[in-house]
């Protein structure tokens, strides 16, 4: 038989397929096994449609035979097979998928519902050519169902291909790879097991290994995808076992979500929320550990564009044939189907958490304790679901020992309260000891403690809840006079400010550009002072985060508020005119105190220590 050239430009395209399309050479086996699975599915469908020429019983298997001596590997199936024209059209032409053509014909003849009943994987017609990444030449021997003749197709992947008559006992196809000398590892069982387990473990047909030595049937794959079974046929123990085997994490799944969707998009998902957080939960590269399958064939475990990072604690599988893949199946492309699946999965996860919140509070609290800080990232990142996430979020507060929901906070608000007060800090102890909290505690006004870094970010996009505005008690001026049970109309805040005007102006002069202003505070009870951000300025915690991310970031000076009833203020008022040096030193110590209360070091640690020592020894 004369060698036939590939179609025009096909040789150049084939070179790209072989050398550039796939990033992992192991993919060739996945593609050939997938082709075999497709071929078997086609034949089964033909037989069910009474089109098959024979009624014999068929063992639907995919066989992998190796010969280390000849350095070959063969993948055989009992699928629908190919005749001469099929071999020319399917293997002699790049990107002409037999599967795609089969589906088109079937749809025209039988309608869309029939075509969707098939588990067909190949869509682009180039997977077969991945075999040339590891082979010097490839030979295909095939006999089509209903035909008495067999044909062989052979090629080196460069100069063209040959087709000639051949012999084969049964219907089906064998792809024989004459491996390159450098690829001898592919004749080893352990290497093939590794690839099959990674990519094709859940193919519904057994994958049998043959090396010419063992007489026992050596099945390499599990041949069972638990997520494709009905939920009623799966026990909790089987779910737990799959969770562990698939690398779900430590312990058992806290929540199991098994769902099958059919309609405009069809997919099956089996998702888990583990009972314990992984050690790398807050790692910058952490993503949801959800594997994508296309009709049981593993495609990728990178699903950032299906499940977002704020759900990176999720584990499990997603199986669908409706996603648009690139021709190598290695990169997901954005598509309407992908967006619909993403939207549906996020909604199901949120709805399940809502159900737990109402029906199983203990389990929900376990979830929140492990993953709440990550889940809240969705308030900042996901505009569609931020309100739902906010309603599910829990926070510590000044008036409650347990974490509360925002709905609880609003329900317990002071009758004269219009805003939701909060303080963003590093930890609960810092919040409880903050001088900003003193007046709120004395008036029994609840204040939320926002201790996760993401809290500061989502507040920038969500300024209210249920119509109640979030107000930081460390930012701007807050009038708490309305909360007083007994008002003293004789003495107003303005009167106090006038009384201590010389003191505040003196401190401002001593501190210079280190503060924007010095004011009398009406929210300090025990502490001498505190720092407050201006109304239009950056919150204290946000400023700290910015500095952590950028060492060169320079925060803006803030307002120093002082307690007019504190003994230190009385002392400073007395020495204001008589001892300027001591007044200046005390003003600087006052500012350093305010910084220390926020968890910062004094501007000049040496000066601070020296002056404190001098003050202590001067009283001895």
C-alpha cells in the first residue's frame, strides 16, 4: 500500500499536537483509554438500538498489553471499530473527531435525548495523536461492527500514513505504540498503574493489564465512580472511605453534598466539607480540592474558576461533559456553562449551610470554628452571595460570651441605637482592653469584635446590614450622649472642651505633626488617652494591614483624644505654664501610651524607657 500524506498543513498541526499541546506525556494513555471507552459506549448503544449484527455476549473491557523486549504498549477494546474510510477520516485528518461526527448523525436521526444518553468523551479528535509524544510509530488495527474485514493504519507521525488489509478475530480496535528508546518506563506495570489511577480509575469499564506472564486477570482501575451512583445506594461508610481515598483531609467529612443536575446543563457533583481545617488553609496558593471529570475521565484538579478561593476548604469531584475544554483538556475556558455550574454549586453549598444553621447548630458551629474566617472572604469577593454569607457569619461582641449573628446583634440593639458599632483588632483580648470600648461598656452598648483580617476588607464593600450602618468606634467622632439615662444639661461637651482648651492646644503644640489634632474625649472612662482616625481617614486595623503588605506605606497622623477626668490631665494642666520641658515629655509619653494600647511600639522606644525611668525615680 502506498503511503498517503496527511492533509495540507496537517503535518504542521500534528507537530504542535505532539510537541506543544500537552504539558504531561502521561496524557497519551488517558486519551487512548478515553477513545476506547467511547468506542465501547458506541457499540453498546448500537446493540441497544438493535443495529448490531450479532447477539453474542461481550465482555466490555479495555486491555493494555506490554512487551519490554519489543518496547511496545498496546491498548485494545471491543468497541464499535473502524473500517477503511473511518481510519482515513478519523486518523488521517487532524481535529476531525469520530465521536463528534457520530453524535451529529445520531442527533439528526434520533434526537438530542438519545445522544445525551451516551458517555462519550472525545470532542476534538486530537487526543489520539498524543501517542506520538512517546512513540516512534503507531499502528492501529481495527474491525468495524457488522463488517468481516479488518484494516491497519500505521504512521510515524511525520511523513504520512499507510492503510492496508489486516486480520482481527473480533470487533474492536488495537492501538500499538512502538515506544521511543527513552520511554521504556511505559512498559512497566507500576508506571501504568500510576497513570490509570490518576486519570482513568473511574472509567466504567475494567482496564486489564497483560504482560504475557501472569495468568490471573490484573485489573488496574476501580471501574466504579461512586458519584455516579444513586445516593440511596451509598452508605455513610462508603462516602467516608471515598473522602479519605481522594485526599479529602484528616478525619471524616463534616458535610457531604451529593447532587445530580439535568437540564440546560448536566453535571454530577460529590462535595465534602472536612471536619478539620487543612494545615495550608491560609496558604496563598491554596484552592478548592475538587477534581473535574468528563464522563469519569479525570481532567484537572484546578477549579478556581468553578469554586472560588473563599470555598477553598471544599473537596470532592465534579463530573460533566458540558464544560468547554481546550483541545488538550488541560485548561478550563470561561463559558456560559461553566458560569452556570459555578453559580449552582455555590448556591447549593450556601443553602446547605443555611439549613445547618437552622436545623443542626452544633454541626454549623463546628464548620464556623474551622472555616468561618475563610468563608467570610466571600463577603468581599462575591457580590452575588455577600448578603447570604454575611447572614451566616458569626462574631464575638462585648456583651456576649458566645459568638452571635448580625441578626442577634440588631435584635439586641439599644432602643436609641441606629448603627452597628464595631472595633477591628488582632484578637479578643486587645478588643476587651481597648480604651475605645470603655464608654460603650459603661452604657451597655454592644460592640462587635472583628478579629479576622478579611473583616476590614469586606467592610469596605458592605457598609450596612439590614439598613444599619457599620460604624468603627476607633474612627471619627461618635456622640454617645443620647444613651445617657440622666443627662446633665449644665455641663456640655463644648463646655469641657473650652475648659481644657489650653491643655489640648499645648499637647498639640508639643506633638506637632505626629497628630492631626488633640481633642477632649467623651468615651474614655479609665484610660488617659486613645488615638482616633478622622472621619475620612483609614481605620486603625486597615492601616496596620497596609503596613504589613507594604513596608514603605506611611500611615496618616491621627487625632489624639484625652480623658479630661484622668489624674494625668489634671497634672499636665498644672505644669502647662510652669514646666514646659516636663509637659513636652509627658505629651510624648501620652502619645506613646495610646500607641501601646493599639499594639504598636512607641515612636522612640529609648526615649520612652528613659522618661518612664526618670518619672519613677523622681518619686523615690
